[in-house]
C-alpha cells in the first residue's frame, strides 16, 4: 500500500468490474460506475487479458448483492462492507431504506 493511493487489490478489482461491463456476454453483474471511479484512461490491459478472474469478480459481486437483496427482504436495514476498496455499491444502492457503510484503509 502506497500512502495516498488506493491499494492495488482495490484498483484491480475495480478494473475487472469495469472490463466485465464491455467484455462479457451475458453480463453477470452491472456496475455502471466501475470505469468512472478508476479515472480516465486507467483501465489496464490485464483486465482484458484475464477472463477467468474477471468473471470470478463479477460472480462474487453478483452473489453478494443478491444475498443482500434477500437480507433486505427479511428486514436488514444496515450493511457494512469491510475491505470495500473501490466498491461502488453505496452509490448504486437500490434500497433507499438501507444504510451502507464502506470501511477500508483511508487512502483507498
């Protein structure tokens, strides 16, 4: 971790989510903010060159958000995302009655 910079892991996961939006059909997971959160022209070539890892990240996020939807249906009203990295769920949260807390290293 470099002081003042997001972790490489957080950046890599965001890059893989962003690449999934354009590279994979059918799309498993939709994150229209993934590319924007990285900044202009920050999508590395390796995000395109790792389809297995890209799909793993997409499935992981889809599973997490589907599980959260089920929990909200059962009454959950607060969510804590530990190691949130450059996750965008708090911005995309479709459940207005549910508060989202994202926790990570301050530089991230």
